[in-house]
């Protein structure tokens, strides 16, 4: 039971927080009234509270797993949907859907977001592969710059065609508009996460480098771009429903790696659970701080995420390799192994 102790603890904590989340909001819901069959409270529970909880769980699980996949494939702990231009590309796809199909449904916008998120992530990795000298910081910086270029084009087109207000819903992540009938796209994260778990060993091998993968008979390019496609589709499905949420795919895999190591199959479940807990806690804080008003979850995640990330950096510099156990000795598509203070390698 020792290897699964952390998983059991995280699962129990998630169940408790999920129950608490169902009864946090502007309108008071009580278990007694729900069990007594109060129609008004049952309607609120089914239409708003339960869909919101499910969307939160899918968002936390999906963004965390997407970040874990990208970090493993790129052999860089600072790569994520945010620093890999995936979120910016998905927003660009939504804008294209609004421009060319003004009466498009949520699913139509999702298709555009899928296509642009996949293409943007592929271009980012293709560009990184052609940089001869890479260090631990250059890879995410290139992704941030590339994402800002896409974001600049998106903002320009939005201003030019007077679509800024329509696009604003996807620029800041929030769950206030999640209702029954307009959030079901996030359920796509479930089969995609399962698919990621099934191919976890292949992602580990690809993360060790192209030559290593070929020696083991693993098709490097196929697995690489399949993994990136899974991460991009997870991210796009969340952006379409919830909007942009940063840091989750960056800090959650790093925190879990500190006590579970880097093997993706061994850390994927814990990463998913911890990501769901993190998003759930941030959402509850956003609903409580200035109740009955609500803060966007992007604001809460940004504040807590930045503090946690700074703490991770200091902890890593102080403890070196012991902070995050990296087991890869090879190089991946975006890998870099510079020495940091204390002997830590990335």
C-alpha cells in the first residue's frame, strides 16, 4: 500500500472538497433540502452546481495531464500549454470561428480550437527542434514569445473586426457560465487522459531521445506528435468552455514530481488528482472571498500559482537534484541539461 499512499490521500481529499464545493455559492443549498426533494434546490443542483463541479474536475485533471505530457516529451520542466503556445493557439481558433462562422455553435468553435491548438503546438516543437543550443530557460521563453505573437495577431484581428468583447469570455478563465448543456465538451478530457495513460511508457521512451527511441523500436515522430496532439486537444476543449487558465500545467506536474519522480505512468494519477484539487480549491476561494460576488479562477490560480512556482524555484536551487528527481540521461526534442546551483540538472 505504500506506493499508493499519496494517491489514496489525494483521492480522499478530493472527495471531501468536491462535496463541500457543491454547497458553496450565492444560493444556499443544504443536503437536507435536497434529500427532502425541494424542487428549486434540486434544479439548481442539477443545472448549475453539479455541472460546475464536473467542469472543474475535468479542467484540473486535463490541464495537469496535458502539462505532464508536454514536459515529458520535451524533457523540460518549464514547458506547459501556457509556455508552449497551446492556449494562445486555441484562442486564435475560437476567434477564427467567430469571424467566419458568426452563428457557430460551441462544438463548431471547438473544432477550430482543436485545429489551431494542434497546429500551434506542432509548430512550436518543430521550431524548438531546430535550435542548436538549448538551455532550461530558452525553450519556455521561445514558447512564450511564440504565444505572444499569436496573441498579438488574435488581438489585432479582434480589434479590426470589432470582436474584442465577444472574444473576452475566452481570455480569462472562469466557471460562472458553466451550466448544463454548454459544458459537455470538457468530457473529451476523460478519454484523452485514459489514452495518455495507455501510452505513458511510449512517452517516457520518447522523452529519452530520438536515437534511444529508435533503438527500442518506438516510432519517435509518431509518438511525439501523437502525445502533443492529445495535450493540445485537452487544452483546446477546456479553453472553449472555461477560457484561459495559466500555471496549472506548469506547477502541478513539478510538485508531484518532487515526491513521485518522473516516470509518467507512476505520476499521472497523482498529477490528475492534485490538479483537480488545486483547481477546486482556487474556485472555492474565488466564490468565498468577496461573496456574493465571484472572482475569476484565472486570478486566483495566477496568484497562488506564481507563489508556488517561485517557491519551487528556490527549493530546487537550494536542494539541487533532490528537489525533483530527474531520471533521464538522454536528450529529447526540447531537452537541455545545464547545471544549476546545487548540482541540479534539467
